[in-house]
C-alpha cells in the first residue's frame, strides 16, 4: 500500500470528520469507527459503547486513537481511526 491515510481521512466516498474535536457524544449515531494498526495493519470495528465505557464520552477521537492497543500485536503507537457512515433508512 503506497499511499498513507492520516487520522481522520475517511475513504473517498465518506466525508471526513474533525476527530480533534469530535467525541463519542457529538459523533453522529450512524457513524461507525474502525481502528487500523500501523504495525501489523490489523483492522477492527470498535464498539462505541465499549469505547465510551473505557474512556468516557468526552474524549476526542484523536485522544482515543492514542489509547488504542492492537488486539493482534499489542502495538499502541500510530494507530489510526477511520469513520464510516452507515446508510440511513
Ligand atoms: Zn497490530
């Protein structure tokens, strides 16, 4: 994979969110959060409720990203968050 995606850059057809300011409280209900490990590229869906329980609802997503630990390799550094917007029916 040549191109790097920085934190907060969603896939092209999704709009990016300001993760420095967005918290679990202000994040739209229909957004889901994915985490990607920089070391082993493991990707996982993050449960918002789980995040809220562990870190609280008032922490910005940028701060949350720093606290993530890869479930596969244990890496804590440089992990990325991606937001995906679910279709609303
Ligand atoms: Zn990993």
